[in-house]
C-alpha cells in the first residue's frame, strides 16, 4: 500500500473567475430527468477520506450547483452521476466549456443509464476534443494509490470491463468519465450494496486519486 499522506497547497493557483476556488467537491445538478442526486452518501464519504488520508483540509459537505450557478466558479472539482438522461442547454454548454478551459475538473460516473446522453452532451461541449481512453500510465492512476490496471471494477451490471475515458485540454485531463465501474456506489456507506468491503476501499482510493489530481493539475499562475 502506498502512503496515503500527501502535503499539498493551493498557494499560487490561479483563481477560477473572480473567486478563489474552494477546496471541496460540488455535485452537478443537470436537466433531462436523470437522478443527479443518486448515491447520497458517496461524496460525504469521499470528502471524509480525503481529509483523513491526506493533509488537504477539504470542506466536509458537498456543494450542489447547476452550470448556470455563479458558485460554479468557486469549485475546482465537479462530480456528476445518475441513471438517466443528461441534457445541457446551449448556455450551459458554453459555460461548462469555459469552466473546464479555465482549470476545472469534471468527474462523471455512469451509475448505469447515462452513457448515451452524456456522450452526446460532452461532444457538444468539446466538439474539437474527443472522449478517449485514459492511458494506464496517466498520473490519475498513480497519484496517491497505484492502479496499474486502471479504474477498478466496483459494481457489476453487464459483465463489461471498467473503463476510464477522458477529455484532454493540452496535457491536462479536464474531464474523466468512469463507465461500467460505479465508483459512486463504492463510495456509499458500507452495506448499501452487497459489494465486498474491499471494493469500498478500492473505490475510495481511486476517488482520492481523482481529487488530488484535480488540485495538482490546476493551471498555476
């Protein structure tokens, strides 16, 4: 096991918009009818793990924002999940692209059912940048904990392998999309699902990697 204590600082980070980004995670509330609020205990558990296992002092309560919310630019890390349709307005597409180009990190975790519409919407956000497989050598798999085989498989649906896709802005991974893994299920309180406890731990470790990468990869002033 890698040591999970990491000393980091946001000093010198360029602010998003006019505000200094908060060290926390915001859940994205989107339109289309999908249950954006799924896995209610997932982000609190992930935030607790980041606080306990790194020297980052993150806000213990998740934020909740829409893409039109002025508070969007308060956050560096945005998380989206659900089982249904994802839909962005034209204005939201423009705003999400701006937020990502200015250093934001979006993690989307398909909770089984959002794959088709998410792919369509992210292609509207970045028609010039494809959603591609994130290589196993990428730092997101090695920041704090080592995942040499990539994103772990947490919850079974169709017998397909877990996949981690991404959209890159230059060398920076700006969008990370987890498919056929259900990391959010793994972050939920133990016992919520029948998955073994070791998968809960594996999911938390991968989540810590995501958050640390989001902080470390922010463009510096």
